[in-house]
């Protein structure tokens, strides 16, 4: 039985520090670039790269693809969840405005999301759609997906059968790598988590 391997790599540190950037297009810092190169090391197991179009993912993806001589493509559905009015704000700023807002969101993101944010159910639908395409189109291959913490959490929730409103219980570090194996294909495919938050 063929095994499809999909590695999910979160981007490194972006310009602007820790904040809810969502779909804001901040590039990587110099340290962020170093984090990502350190995460992949000298390993070259991938046959292709699929990336979020946001620069903190796409810039590194294109550089790595050129280094490895493999194809790279961008997919809008791999963008981070949109945080609405929270975009560009730090956790400290949000806590000053409403000390309970963050805890309410982490505990119940389905019902306490920021004003103007992308609903969690819609985010889940688009991540699920691109995940199924990746598994189908690249069956038997080893693919690197460069994306965001929210996307990685949502994929893990699907693989592990978690409720989507529990995704923020998963910590995803900058430049952390998550590996998933998929045995078989179609409705009988069996995905399994191999490791999470690793460096190669």
C-alpha cells in the first residue's frame, strides 16, 4: 500500500513581533529566515512544495524549491484564518481593551470570534478542501506544505478527529514541522500523526 507523506512547516518569525496578523502580509525577519533554514536542515526528502501565498511562507518556499530543484505552487486556501478587528493587534492590546476577550476566544472560538473574523466553520471548510486535494493529487509522494499555525492546527484536528473548536489547544511554534502519513486513498484512507513541532 502506498504511503503519502505530507510535512507541514509553519513560517518563521515575521516582522512586527507577536501579534494577531492573520492575513496581513508581513515578511520574515532575518531570524525568521534562519529558523526556517534550520528547521529543514540538509534534508531533501520532498518532491514538491505547496505554500500559502503570504510572503512569510511563500518567500522561503520559493527559495527552498530553487535550492532543491523541485516545483513549488501557491494555494490561497492555505492562508491563515482572518482575525477581523484583531488583525495587527498584540495580545497585550487586546487584553487592555477587554481582559476576557482572548480567553473567551481560546475556549470557544465558534461563538466568541473577533468582529469581522473569518468564521471557524468556513476556515475549516477551506482547509479541509485543500487537504483532500493534496492527498488525492500527490498520493504516494512526499510533499512539504508551508503554512500558518491555524492551518496546521486545523489539519491536525481533522487527522486526529478533534472537534474544530479545540484547535487552539494545540501549540504550533515558529518553523515547527509536523509530519502526517496517509495510507491508502479515498474514503478508506487512514491518516496518522507521525510527529509534531520537530526540526529535521
